[in-house]
C-alpha cells in the first residue's frame, strides 16, 4: 500500500473506473470505513465483482503483455517464472525492473526506475484477456492502464 490508499480503496477505484468511467481518488481516501463497507456491499458493486476472477500463477508465469496507459503510451510487460517483471516502454530506452505477485487473486507489481518507484494493481476480468489496472508512482495515484495478454 502506498500513502493513505488501502487495498479496499484500490478495489473501489477499479470499480469506479470500470462502472463509471472516471476516478475520484481524493474522495476515496477521505471515505470512512463505514462508507467503504456500504459500497462493497451494494448490489452494483457485488455485480461488478462477479465479473472478476483470480489471476493465477500459470496465467502470469512466463507471460507477455501489452500495457497501454491513460496517456496513450504503450509498453511491453514481461512476467517471468521467477516472479521478476520487466516493463519496456516502447518510446523509452530504459526498461523498468521489478517483481510481480498475486495476493488474494489480485495482481500486484512493484517496479523501479533510476528515479521513481511504481506499483501496478489489477483484478482479472472473468471474460477476455484485457484487464484494467491502477498505476501508482512514488506512492501517489498516477492513473490507469490496461494490460492485454499477447499470445
């Protein structure tokens, strides 16, 4: 977790992104535990959650993804069997290195460059191979992206 954004906050941000098409991260971090519980038990949230599934090791191990971020930039994302990860932006010579892991079915990646630390957070969609993710840079919410499995 980075800063004041908890795992529950991240789930609500993904929910908000996919159902409303917009994000309000400042509002999310100001919510009380009671407000978060109310959202997570609402019918709309439960329906959204039913469209999700767990990521698994076999799916990610030795996989290659195309990441497209909120600014329209693209990168190749390699998830190795060793749980190492390499993010290679297409227009930047310096790749980012880090690691990936799955916790409670949720994909989390920590990446590092010479000047920044990144976190990527994603839940798998039950249908299809395109998944929304949240991007955090230097412990602050930065934006959104999609990852698409390349076969």
